[in-house]
C-alpha cells in the first residue's frame, strides 16, 4: 500500500475510534455527545485536562481500555502522517535531481521556452524525432502537465540566465522562444544569444511589427502562429489535395509515406556521385524532392545528373524505414 492510501485509511480509522469512544461514554455515562467526544479526544491524545464529569467505575474501566487500544493507534496515525510528508518531500527532491541529471547529459538539444498551447503542441511534434528536448516554463500550473507529458523541464522564468544555463544552453543546438508576449521573447532572444552566440533561435511573434525587433535581437527565424494558421486554412480551400498530401508527409502517422531532410556527411559513399548512379530509387524506393546546397540554393526536382556534395541536405519522400536507411548512408556514424 502506498503512503497516501496508508495515510487515508489511518485517518479514517482514527475517526471511527473517536466515534466509537464517544458512543461508549454516551451509553455508559449518559453524557451529552459533545462532552463524550471531548472526553474521547483528550483521552486518546493524553493531554491530561481531567475528566469532563465524574466517571463511574465502569466508565473508568472503559477509559483504561480506550487508552490502551486508542493511544497506540493515534501515535501510529501521527507516524503515518509524518512518513507521508517526508516521503512526499523526498520523492519531489529525488525526482528533481533525476531530471537535472538527464538535462546535464543533453548535447545538441533544443530548448523550448514556454509550454502553453503553442509550446505543448510543438514539443509533442518534436518528441517524435530522436532529439534532445528540455522545456522552461514559469507557470506552476503547468508543472503537472509537463510531468504527465513526460518532458524534461525546468520550472522558472526562461529569460533568467540561471535557468538557461541549467538547460545547458551552451551545448544546445537550438532554442524556441514561445513565451506569451513579444516583449518577453525579445528579451529572451537577447539573453540566449549572449550565452550562446552560435545557437539557432526560432521566435514566436504575435504582432507583425515585432518581427523586425526579434530579428534584430538575434532570432534566426520568426514565425507568427496566426499567420501560419490563416495561410494553412487558405491552402486547404485553394489546394485541398496538396494539403492532404502534406498532411500525410509531415504527420508521421503512416508508414507508407513520409518526408525527411537528411544532411550529407563528408564521409558518405554518395558524395560527388550523380543521382542516376546512387541507386537511391532502386535500393530504397525513395523520391528525391530537392537538394539544398551549402550556399542555400535549392534544387527542386533535381535532374538525374545532379551531383550530391558534402554539406548538402537531401529532401526525400518514402517509407520511414527506407528513409532511415538512406540517412545512415548519407551521414555515417561519426560524421
């Protein structure tokens, strides 16, 4: 039996003992209920205030039995209460220590600041991929939600340097500023860039006028959830089939079709090889949608004579297992 149930039943039995004890005084001595309850409680707690009324010989015998049986149990309940409080505190401390140890081991991870509606959905999507993730959220009401979702989290203000350092920002690959206001996000971006100038930052913007400020503060990408939502709705109206295809490609809910981007390492066997000679289509049954070059140029629907180079990013569509197999070839372990 866990400590909470243990405490619950102990308190319940204590109430039963007090009720039975009071009933005994009412029956034996004929006392009013309030006097009987009072006498029972001061007897069980051994406070020694004295008898409420003169007790008969039978009442004295009853009181002795009540002391022998009841006082020990009351002490047992007090011990159960202390145990519950201590164990609860210990569990909280140990749980926090385990989280801190896991966070300290993170490398090349992402920090999501804010676990509101946007942040929670974002984390749910990111956790589908094998990337490290830690959340910073100052609202105490959202702590149980984060624990239920099983995310690594730090309870505190994301713009506080100490919390960003605790989130291992110096080793992080990216940060998402998804706080409630643009002002908070601007300050967060400035603080994050000071701690890690090379970190990639994506910031949430509520107002169009805030985008320039966030960019100036150091955000690499600024997104407005409202604009993106409106554009998605318009796309569903104008091109429903295209939207359905993109849903299949990005939702990761089906194995028969997914879209992934895969960086090309310098030790890949496909470096400096033309697409027609890679055998990607034949070996993995994948379709190459585009190749992003190191200079940012995007080759959509690349020709069969396009050459894969180190530092490129290949965008392909196909089954998840085949995409993973190609990814291992494009970026071998250790590169």
